[in-house]
């Protein structure tokens, strides 16, 4: 499964890089995160990175396993 460069860079972040990455990303988008919410936003970004990593790993395993060549199943809530 091919990932775009931005997604790959996000998934490759180390734990200690998430806080500065989050602050820089917010600043680049002209978002002001107050000091009282920044830790929570950083925790959420860290969780998102972990979840995205898990999903990408699962898709890569599926792509190389019994379902190779088949498109991934679309999420249906």
C-alpha cells in the first residue's frame, strides 16, 4: 500500500516529536491553541498516529495475504 509523503512522515514521528509537530502544524494553519488545551490536542494527535499506524499495518497485511489484489473493504458504520 502506497502512502503519500505527508502521511508517511506523520506515521514515522517518534513520541517525543509529536508535541513540536502538533504546535508547528497548528501554527502553519493559523490555529491558536491555548496552553490549557494544547496537552489534550497533543494526546489526541498521538492517539491518532497510533490508530493510523495500526490501520495501515492491517491494510498492508491484508494486501499481502489471502486478499491480495482485492480493494480494502469500505467502512460501513
